[in-house]
C-alpha cells in the first residue's frame, strides 16, 4: 500500500490497509485547484478539466447553452479546424471527450503517457480550452442536430418522464429548466463566446490528473492548462431551490409500459447526512437485487424489470428518486407498492440485519470503486470539483460503519418527507 | 446485441500477452476449462463463467429460453435459497451480473480478491444444482416480459433491428431475438427452462475466466475443489445451420412512435473462423475504423459535417461469432433530408472506397488508434475478462488474440478495397427503415427553423 500523504496535510494512516489512494492537491500558480494521483503501472495519462459551467448556469431562456458550448469546443480552435483536431488526436491514439451535467462541464483527455504522444495531445487540449473558434456555420449545424435530438427525446417515454420530473421538482430553479428546440434555436455565437469567457476560467476550474507522470510533470501540465485561461472568478450560485409541495403529474403516451418517477429535492454535496442516506438507501432501493423495492416490486409481484431508488447530491439540493417501468395497466398497483415500501422505510428505517448487510456491501465493495485509473480519475475529480475533504476516500468506510438505524431514520425524516413527494407517470392507464 | 456497439471488440484487445505465460489455463477432468489472467494492480478479482449456449441454440416456440434461464439461475439451489445468491455476493462486497447473447450465456462477479473462493463455490453450486421452481418461474417470466416491453416493444430502434434481423436471416437461428418473441414468453413453462438447464449447464459446456489480483496456482486449486467434482455429460449434437445464400435485396419497414427516421443497411459479411488463414474479417475491421473510427473519419466528416445529410451515422461490424456475420451501416437523416437521401450518401461513400480505395494515411491512423486502444483496455479487469470470454465463445482461443492484433496491423489498403468491392453487394443487402409516427396520431407541429 502506498502512503497516504498529501501536499496539504497528512492523513490518518489507520485505514491505509483499506484505501491507499494518494490524492495530491495544490493550487496552481495561476489559481486553479489541481488534484493528482500518480499511477505508474500502465503507460496512460488521464486529464480531466472541470468547470462550474453546467446547465445550472444557463441564463434564463437559453437552456442548452452550457451543453452546446462544451460540445462545440473541439470543433475548431486556434489554427486547427474540426477535422485537424480529430485527425491529430487519432494519429496519436488519444481520445478527447467530455460532457456537461447540471453542475459541471468536463473536458477529458486520455493519452498514452510517452512524451511524443502526450505532448501533442496536451497541446490540442490547451488549444481547445483556450481558443475555441465557435465558428458560426458549425454552431448552426450543431444546433440543428441538438434540436433534432431534443425532438426525438420528446417522443421517448423515459425522457418525457425525466424532464417532467425535474421540472416539477425545481419549478423556480435552473435545475428545473428544460432545454427545448425553441431555446436552442435562439442561441448565438456571442452567447457561446460570452459563456466561455465567463465560466471557462482559472478560478472556476479544477484539474484532475491520473497516471504515468511525476508530481513535477503534473504541476507543469496543470499550469500550462491554467495559464492560458482568464483568471476570472468562481461561478456564483443561484439561490438554493425552494422545496415544492407534493404533486402528481400524469402524461399520456402510447407506450406499452408506464414510466414512473417518484421523488423530491433532497440533499447537496458535502451534507453530513449523505452517509446515513446512502447506507439507508442501499436497503430501500440502492442495493440492486437485495433491496426492498426490488423484492417487493420485481421478485414478489413481477411488476418491473428495473426498480431503484437513489440520492444524487449536487452542488445545490439534488434529488432523491425512485424509478420503475411497468405494464401500463398495472402502473397504479406498482406505484402503491413502491410507496408502501418507501413509507414503511421512512417510518421505521432498516432492521439491524439489513443495516449490517448494507454496511458489509458498501464497505466491502470499496476496492471495486478504485481498481482502475478511470475510476480513480472519476473519484478524484468529484472530490476536487465539489471541494470534498481530500481524505474523503480514506474516511469513506469509517463513515459508513458509524451509521446507526436511528441516524438513517432521522436523515430520511429530514430529507424524504412523504407529503412532499412528486410523482410523474408517463403512459399509465 | 445492441446496435450501438460502435467499436467492434476485435479492435480493442490487449497487447502484452505474447510476452509471457499470463494468462494461464487448465482443463478439469470433467472438461471444464479455467483461464486465469493475473493483474495485480488492485486488490480485486473478476470471475466469469461462460456457457457455450445462447439463443442460437433455441428452437421455434421457445425463443428466449436461454435468457429466461439466465434469470432463473438466481432463484436458488438446495443449499442456496431463492435470492440468496445475490445476497451472498452483496455481503461479500461484490457486484454480480449475467448476460445472454446469441452465442453464449455468462455470469460474472467482481469482488475483493479474498472473496473469490466463495464466488467459485456459488457458481459451481448452481452449475449443476439449480432448482427451477414453478412458482418462482411464474413471477420471473413476468419480469422478463417487462424487460421485453422496455428494451424492444417501446424502443423503436430495437424493434427495427429485431424485425430486420428476422428478414435478413430466414433459416439460421440468428433470425430470432435473444429476448424471445412475446408469444413464446407467454406460453413458456418452468419445464422448458428446466429442460434447457439440464441439457446445457454442464461443466464440459462451460469455461471460467478469472482476472485480477490472484495467483493462478491458487485459482486452479480452487477450481479443482469446487468445479472438479461436477459431472460432465455428453451434449446434444449441434448440427451446422447454414443460412441459404441471399439472392436479392430485402426491405423491411417498421412504424413506431418517434421523431427521427432510422436507416439500417445490413450486408452479409464473413466472420473469423481461422485466425491464420482468414484475412477478410481483419480488412473489414480496418475498413470500419477508417469509415467510422473517430469524429473526422469518412462517415462523420462527409455525411454529418460536410453534406449535413445525416444527424448521425455509423458502422457496426463484429468479426467474431458462432454464426453468420453482418456488417451494418446505420444513421438518421437530418431535418429536410430523407432516408433515401441518406441511403444515397452512404452508397456514394461505399462506392468511393470500392473505386478509389483508402489512403495510406487513413490506414496508418486506424492502426495507431488500434495500438493505443490495446493499452487503454488494460485499465479494466472486467474488460480483459470479457475479451477472453467473448473470443472463446466464438471458438477463437484466447492465445490467438495477440495474433489477431498482428494480423490487423498487417492489413493493406488493397485488401480493404477488395473486401469493399466484394461485400457491399446489393444481393446480400437487407434494408430496414424506421418510419416515425406521431405519438397522438395527429400531425406534427411545424419544425423550428434554423439557419443553414
């Protein structure tokens, strides 16, 4: 096992046998937060640059601006057109990708770590981040593709249900804003350039590097990425989402199965209640085939192939969500069963036996969360982006072990109030 | 069997096997093979048990039974109660999964390495001692029907692919969907599942692939202990089933609630039978990479970016299978363009390859991507086990994987042009079109205008 040292402080070594991931952290001279895990076994380097530039920062009436800005970044930058960028990356076997969710816009590079491969790959990454062209003709093409994709999504019961669910949970918050063909059609090159200038900045970035380089090399690479970004300032968050009242949204659709979502805004990243909720939810609907929802809805009654519950903590209050699909004629029966399971769990929590099983899985499976460079990158990037404690992974198992039935009951009663639940059905009879 | 598997797995095997003995292999007396690939990067292990039986082995009237049995495998043995399998894996801190394909059925657990033994014990137990309980079956078949509704009935692309496959293949069992026809699921009984299990779930029809932080000697000893005592039994003779030669283009259309039309053009294509002697599957793989291996590869560059005839376009070819192969071109036309426009554009790209071939630079690029992807593949223990298992399921020994990679690196531009000329042939073509229907039966709203 490697020693658990970080640049900032020394971690408790008590759990070294369980974890052993050394995340180094520093702030680059130009002001971005950097997270680094050295991993020398494979000749690979992964670099992820995260900006607080997700869809929550879409201005009112301009939904999809964050997503479109990110997706157009590598379609022409500096002196390279979109073809040159893709061909040059392919020539060295490097992959450039990314994605935007509600909170983050992430640009991701995987390259072979030898200098002759990684340096040209990093050069393209820098160009894409620093000097995107936002070519007007390419933007129009991508807008047309986005609009077509949105229209297709609006025919899919699952997408319809997901959009309606978020809109109902966050009626007065950017998390509830839904992209539509109309909003995408209004976006201009200036919108993208302004969004990029405001949010793709050093102060608004965290950089995560994992792989076959030294700490010094990581520092130089990170600084070379940050130095070309405007200094900027950290993104300002909107007011926290208000808690909506419980409601039922029922939408028609010709599908053979109803799609059902039940939930409410529940918890933000970094909230200490996360661990009791995580452990409790394992028993409720997070633990796959051993969860109560799976047993009652699928195993005992054959109502659904997939039924789950989960918490998705975000920068601001993220959702708790139950999801299932069932033959449309039995939707109400399935919802009734799911609600009974949830209400019973909120009232009484798990049994001691269930709690023990949940802890055994969540702590026992910990090594599986970290057994590849890609997984290390994902974990370190989340820790960095959300400002979680650097020893988050080291403390993870201990925090789970400490959870009691009473902690779970209290946390659920605070965050999952049955009267406030929002239920969305699509294609239910 | 997802159509969106855009990177054929032939393109991504690993690089370093030939250098040393790893992986290691043994065969138990009952005929079961055990393949171990040591990878000590993290204290975890993956066990996969593969049965050489899939939907290709089914007969009319019980389509879907291979997959239904996969579900029933979690319903208990005399020593492990219903649902107990999942519970034991969960308690071990593990994740488990199973998958049924045309060619194989596989069961997988990812666990902390010290739990591997318990996983082997559990898999060995259900290899020969499954209890196919009628009451459990009655519930589970409903779950499978919900799965079919979700994956196929309410998914227009899946439905198109299902219909198209049933047209492309007329005699070969690949014509049947893996999930099974709904009517076959409705009439299936526990006895059907039991018969399937009794026939095919024997050690001589299985192999285990184990990767991770393990010692192969120790794993072999555990395999002797748990799988060794299971008795083998002769398998039914599997007669070769050959699809008659197609002699003319076939067309199928499917109407479903959707916005975008979808076009799939499926050509009959060869699959790899002999790693040394065959050459065409390698050439088709490299052709796929040149047409669709990156964002500026020919298809995306020409059809999406330049002509804007397509919103998306791709190629899908899997050169390893027990049965006959197909190569698919697929895409959706842009607004204002038709399926016919897209078909014409795809045909123009194919004609271009047939007439002028591909450039050395394109070929070199595809080979560089292939080399890098072999290294990236090593980042996933699960992926490494899958690769060994899938190749073995198609009759390709894992020892040959590195040789296949060498053969891919040797493909020439002339070979690519030759396979393009030979296999993009209308007489062996099946065309599938998704004809999108409004959700409510009413006319659509006018399209939002965008400038071009």
